[in-house]
């Protein structure tokens, strides 16, 4: 039998490959694999179900990740997927595997962070599993949520001329990661060094302690808007836009000059001699929402500071254009996070 290296497929192709023969046996399962969460029809509303894993050395480096933040983030990244379906999370269960290198106090810190997230988002931690690991720390969280049948939003509903909206600003979490990696190297070279990171507080928080956009889901409800499609930005804007286009079988045009980028993010990009647009397009772990709305809803979001219109959906699925500030047309490509890529 031939042996295929994981790197030959990449994360998304691997998921497609492994799940190509999955069959659904319950007629209440209205969405299985392929969106931010699964969707299971109940009598009154729809139950949403999702899982995310955080692995030491892959998703976080224990040298610079405060454990309380890590616990907080492990919950938030899951809630983000529930909000991306236009729903509200209600429950989480948490699995941890930990090596003997960790202490009880360390795990207590992780749980403090988890409980803080539960309190903030008013969700219940109702179970989990605990085991040892041969090396390192693994956190697996499963989140449950609900959404009414008339408000559920998939990746697949975008239609030509819909406006593409993004919340908050982009590239900050990646900027924070670069700063942490740089300071780690400085520290390794000189363990006596005490870096002053206060000037980077915003982007460090974006990386270490992100928030999920409950406020936006509430606002959409308040303003009587149902997005035509939605996804959360965990792998980078370009990758997520392409997911929406592929699921909806549509194309896109977005405008570089519209991309929302915080000044601190832009300053760091320049320091690293990287175009801030690259941060915004490919930086992962933003946990912002990317969604499309009908043009008739534009007036309702026009004045909202936290929502930026960055482009629109087009008929032709093979059109995935970024119009640069200087007017050039560049084809969008997904270069976001991929756990199986060789360069990670
Ligand atoms: P997200 O970035 O929103 O968490 P992913 O890209 O991780 O979504 O996953 C895409 C889809 O594939 C989701 O529906 C997810 O549940 C599913 N999926 C991912 N890994 C697996 C797996 N090992 N087995 C089955 N389904 C999976
Ligand atoms: Mg998602």
C-alpha cells in the first residue's frame, strides 16, 4: 500500500478526503461537515455543535502564553464558530491531556480562564475528560449553541451583488504573534532581558486573549438583518472569503483600501517590512465575523463603526479579485493557517 504524507494534502483537502464517505443517518441533521458548526433540527430551534483543538507547540507556545489566557481563548474560539452561524452558545465541554511537566496550579490557571470566558458569555461548562499525555498540553473544547430556524446563516447563501462585511479590524492577532516570537528570541539570547511590551498591548491581546463577536450577532438581530452567509475568521480573511465563495458557488471582488487595519498593526507590519495588507488578508486567529448582506440592508449598517463593507459578491465563481489601492487586479489566494503545511 502506498504511503501518502499529510503535507501532500493540507488541512482542507485532508478533511475532504477523510470525510468523503461519511453518511448521515439522522434526518434531523440538517448540516454535517462543511460549515462553522453542525446544525441539528429541534422542534423549536436548531442546535449548533462544534469543536476546536489547541495543541502546545502548534497553536500556542507555553513560553509566552499565560495559562489563564489560554483557558479563556480555548472557550472563545469555539463560541466564535457558534456566532458565525448567527446563533448563541449555551454549553461547553472541555477535554484536556497534560504531561507530568505541568502542575496542579498550572491547570487551575487554565480553568480560571475558562470560567472567566463562561461568565462573560454566560455559558455553562458541563463536562469534559482529563487524561495524561506523553508530552505537552492538549485542550479540546466542544461547544453547543442554538439559533432559530429563520435566522441560521450558513457559508453557502451569498448571492451576486451582496455586500461583503467584516467586523473589527484585521491582522492584529498575527502582529501580536510576530512580536511574541521576536521577544522569545531576544529572551533566549539574553534571559536577563525584561522586554517592555506595553506599547504592543492591543495586538498582544488580539493574539493571547481574543473575544468572540456576540455583540455583532445581537446587533444583527436588533437591526433586523439576516446575513445571507457568514463565517468566522480563524484562518485569515482570504481563506474565509474563498470558503464563502466556494460554498455559495459565487465569486468576489474586494478592495484593498477598504480593509480595516488598526494603526498598531500597520506600524508593526512596517517594522517587519511586510505589507499591512498581507497581515489583513492572511493573518489568522482574528475571530472576527465575515458576512454578506443584501444591498437593501446597507442603510442599517452604514453608521456602525464595528462593521466595514470591503467588497461584493459576483456571479462568476472563478472571479476572486482583490482590487489594489493602485487599481491593479490581484487574484485572492488562501495562504492562511494550515496545520499540515511544511513551513509551519
Ligand atoms: P473552522 O475553521 O470553522 O473551525 P474547520 O476548517 O476546522 O472549521 O473545519 C471545516 C469543517 O470540517 C467543519 O465542518 C468541521 O467540523 C469539519 N471537520 C474538521 N476536522 C474534521 C474531522 N477530523 N472529522 C470530521 N469533520 C471534521
Ligand atoms: Mg469557523
